[in-house]
C-alpha cells in the first residue's frame, strides 16, 4: 500500500509536468497563427503563474481542511479542463481565460505534494518525484512537434488533455490508498501561518534563492525553442523538439540524484548542481555550431536537476516539520513569482538586444540562487533546537 501510494504520487507529478513544456514548445507557431508578438508568451505565463501564486499561498489551509489527496485529484481535473480549453483557443484572449484554471490547479498540487513527500518520504523519493515531473515535460514537446508536423498546435494541447484526464481518473479511483499515512497527516499539525513563517530566521533568504532558481529554470524552459529558432535558425518543428533537451537533462539528473542525495545531503547536491548548471551556460556562451548548443541545454538541465527537490526536501529539517506546510506554500509562491515575471522580462530584452543574451541571463539568476541558499543553510545550521526555529 505504501509503495503503491508513492507510485500514484509519482503519477500525479507526471500530470503536473505535462502542461509545463507545451507552451514553450508550441509558441513559435502559436504566436504567428494568433497574430500576436512573440513576447506575448510572457502574458500567458504571467496569468498562469498568478493563479499558481494564489493557490500556493492557500495550499496549506486547503490541505489541512480537505487533505492532500482531495487537493491533488481536484487540481489534476482542473488542469485537464484548462488544457482542453487551450485546445479550442482560436484567439489570444482565450488562452488568457483558460490560463486561470490551469494556474490554480498547478499551484495547489505542487505545494501539497511537495510538503507531503518532504514529511513522509526519504530524500531520494523527492528527487525521483521531480524526475517524474520531468517525464511529463519531456513527453509534451514531442507531442507538440507531432501536432505541428501533422496538423495544428491545438491538437498538441488536446492530446495532452486526454492524457491528463486519464491520470485524473486513476487518482480518483484510488483515493482510499491515501489513508496509509493518515496517522501522520499534515492536517493534524499546528500551522504557523503565512505571517509567522515569514518571521522565521532564514526564510526570506530561502525565498529569494528559490525565486532566483525558478526564474532561471522557467526562462530556460520557455525560451529554449525560441532560442534555437531565432539564434540558430532552425525550423519551428525542429526547434520544438530541441526544447525537450533541457527537460531530458533535468529528468536524467533527478534520477541519478535519487541515488546520491542521502549520501551527500541536500546542501552538497545543490552546490554540485549549480556548478554543472554554470558549466552548461559556458557551453551556450561559446560561439559554436548548433550541436554545442544542444549539449549546453542538456548540461544546463542536468545541473538544474537536484536543486529544486533538495531545496524543498531540506525545508522540514531546516525549519521544523510543524512549519514546513506554510513555508513550502510560500516557497511555491516565490517560485511562481520568478516564473511569472522573469521569463517575460527576457522576452522584452530579447526583442531589443537579441535572444543570444539568454546564457548571461540564466547565469545571473543561478549565481543569486546559490548565494541565497548557502546563506539559508548557514543561518539554519546555527539553530540549537527545533524550538529555536521561530
């Protein structure tokens, strides 16, 4: 039962990753058909992220009231409905409309499941959990590439919508399995609240570091396809396929990290991932042919791999299990603030100074991330007892 529940949580994270790479992969064709500037992808991502910020901040309260299983199932159904809405969009405003339920669903499931796994499972499962998110992100660019080659981009969203609906039905039929962890349910913990969480020493630095990481990750995700199309001159169909390179590196890294995290610990894994990430950025900076850029995006993704899950998994240890629900909810909100504003900002800069600026943009946020997370670990390491975490 315990292992089967873990498998279902993995499945839920595939569903979370499925929509995340669709927009970036399809946007070179979507913006042309909808008759909007290429930078308008930022507007769509801002609306999605606005919904995720709201639902992330409310996730601790929702999870304590309804339980992680109900929040998860409802959220997957909500994102499935949003994907079907995208598939019927013929005007730009329709994308904006359906971006709202997609964002609300994604934020709730992200925060609820991350906290659930951080509390109930070992660090290797957190890495593998996000590895399965990567599986979802790898599948979608190929689906979009197939749709662009055979029909229209709308069908890419429709296909992924049906996959998402199937996952939602599986989760609905297996709701009783979640009772395996009932005695240790998050709903039984006392909540520190959002304001109280922000007052805990080290939390503001953690939020800034997580913001910076997710800003870099989201920018690489959303603009990889455009980078290959605008900078390397590839056709939009091939550029959509190459968008999966970042996700392939990310997913492979998280699979490998699952075998290393318990030996090295979260902090060392974050440092190692940052070093690999910066090495990948160097490959993108070098004036070289497309194959080197291909390798660069894979290495960037590989470096990003352990950072997100290790930051999340370290939260209960750094700040106490009783505070983790509220803090992880705020972490998700700070992550989506980065995802909301930083990729659109790059779109505006790209139009003015060229999309070849992407590697330098990523490097700036990667450096900010490692500085803030290291400061967080140093501050929390000085705590004498769990009681001192407030």
